[in-house]
C-alpha cells in the first residue's frame, strides 16, 4: 500500500473538519472515552 499516495488522495477527497478550540476538542475526546465502554456493552448485547 502506498500510504503517501493514499494520504494525498484523501486530502483531496475530504474536507477538513470544523474548527474547534482546544478545550472543546478535549471535552469531545473525554465524552467519547466515557461513552466507549457503554457502546461496547450495547454492541455486545445487540449482536448476540
């Protein structure tokens, strides 16, 4: 796999995400980390 080519193509195909202050990004990361265990339990329950 040519990772450099993949990165260049992806940069052309996808716009960058929204601008966010560092504190907002940190809050989002914390929320995702807190939700991950709950999500894993939910997925395990519905895919039995």
